[in-house]
C-alpha cells in the first residue's frame, strides 16, 4: 500500500500557507496521503498559524525550535515519521493544481529503479516540489544532505539525479511555484532570508562537487546496478 507524507517548512507566511494547504486538500486523492508542516516557536506570526483550521484530519501543524528547511525535511522523513513509502516536499509558496497528483507521482517513483527514484512535475527551473521514494531516502539516510539549509539543494538533486538517472518527470502534474523570481509574487522578507543563504548553499554544493561527488555517484550507480541483478 502506498503511503505518502507531504512535508512543509513554513515561515512568516500564514496567508500563503493557507492558500497552499487549501490547494493540497482539494487535489490530494490517496486516502493514505498525509500532510505535516513545521513552524518555529519564535515565528512572529505564530498566533496566526495556531488559529489556522486545517482542511482535513490527515493534516497537522507542528511547532518547535527553529529548524532550517532541510532540517525539517530530514527530521520528518528520517526521525519522526518512518512508516511511509513516499515523501514529498513543498513550500508555502506552492499551489497544488493537478487533481490526483499524489497518485500520479507515487506511481512514477515506483516505476523507476524499483522505487529508488525521485519524481517531479512541471517546472520553470530545476526540479521542485519533489517526491522521493523511501528507498532513496533510506539509501542516503536523508531527504536532502544536512550540509544545506535551504538553497542549492535543487542543484545537488539535479546533479546527482540526472547523472545517476534516478529522476523521473511527470509531465501531467503541476504544482505551481508562485515565486517572485518567476514574476508570480512580490519579493518579501522570506525571499530576502533565502537569498542570504545563497553563498552558504553554493559553498556546500561546491565542496561536495570537489570532494564527494564522484564517489557518491559511483556508489549510487553500483547500488542501482546490484538492485537490477536481484
């Protein structure tokens, strides 16, 4: 049975968060799909977040110490919620458009490399709002490498994903990224915070390319090759 956990780290944007979860509730179709979000206990909009009524019983909002986006995703997928077959990530500035996107993307993940794969839908840049098979996550023991905070994880995933052929594009799924870079939203304080992480993320990615990239890809390709033999 396929069980999906969709994870979100949200900051300072309760109004965008509401828009996103409403779109999620309208389009999700698998009864085993669950949504969980994380907001920091020191968020200046915490009261507004606490007052939000979640659209259905399979959704929850957790409050705790400040965590970066990557820390939230790794916390949910590798520490707290371990009994799911698929894990997806979304930001509060996404909008779910395609009905049944969850079933479509889970099927895409399972159709490639025996589930050691990552699915993504229509995108204007690199893969975003990705869905990872649990086998992929357990192989690496993280959703995204812990060296990152927020930015440049898309670069890492694109690099290792296209090189090792673990990415699968689901052309009939749209999870719209309503981002100011795409001229779909105004640049706000969260955008500035993310931009301030760009140098840190670039350094993490550059360091990985110079030190571990070849070995990580070689080991992953060997793992996939051995899977095909069994």
